[in-house]
C-alpha cells in the first residue's frame, strides 16, 4: 500500500498538544531556510520530510508516532561541529547509543552507496546507520538541541556549496 499524501495541518493534528507549537516552529524554520516539505501517512506513523531546494537532499524528517513526536536529522556534516555533540543531553546520547550500527562501516555488508556516520562523543567512538542515528524523541530537554542541530546542519550544507 503506497503512502498517502497529507497536508502539514493533517500532520500537525496527530502531534501531541505539548509539541504542536514546537513542530510548527521547526516547520516554519525549514520553509524560511529554503526547504520544501512533503507529508505522508505511513503504516505506523505520519512522516514529514524536509529537502533543501538548492541542495536536493533531505535534511530531516519529523515523525508523529504513538509514543510521541520524533525528529530524524541527517547529520552529514557532523564532523564540522564536533563540540556540539559533546554537549548533547544524556537522553539524546542514549538514543544515539541505542541506534543501529552502520553495517557498511563496521563490516562492509551494506549498500556501497550508503554512508553511515563515523564520529566521537566525549571520546566514545560511534559508527552508526544514517537512517536511525540521529532520531530523537521531542522532549522539553531535547527541543533546543534538535533545533540547534538542524541549524548547524543546514548552515554546513549551504557553506559547502557556496
């Protein structure tokens, strides 16, 4: 069954009340910074995807699931802002620790076009899958870090093409 296209308003309706304003703020930030949004109803969640118009690559996804809102950031430029990840709150570091390892980096068994993330947090080495590594539950503690992470990634990508 193919995913059904929906609007931002339909996506927002599924987000818990405590996170609606934050999700709206992130949406506005993406649009104001050159991203195009698409929204789909998937089997287990609602999905919002944000692709930068000039860069033609997805920067982040937002998911609305039964356990809450999540944001998945594609941190392709993580090496350009290493101090940031050292300051992440423990709940976000634990989410990274629990995410799947990158089979291509650890045992060369994944698609050769797939590139995971290889980085350090406070000296701990991570080789994680790009599709689950930076997926964070939206909480009061994580909200400012998620927004900063997105800002850093967009700025790094734009700087790279300038």
